[in-house]
C-alpha cells in the first residue's frame, strides 16, 4: 500500500512540475485587472487620515 502512495505522490509532484514548466494554470491568467485611477478608488490601499498642513 505504501508503494501506491509513493507512486501517487510522484504523479502529483510530476504534474505540478509540468504545470510550472509549461505555464499551465488552473485559473484564467488573462483577467482584466482594473488599475485604480486614484487612491480614493482603491479601498484596500493605506490612506492616512492626517490632512494637516504646516
């Protein structure tokens, strides 16, 4: 039974190596990512609440 698991692990590892070598992906790598026009359009970006001047 342990030979089965070794063979299965080798097959999965070989598949991952082939995916990396040939550039195969599971998801679509040509997704259109919209670049935010300003910091206000990107809610995930850090924005200081300090607005003071000198």
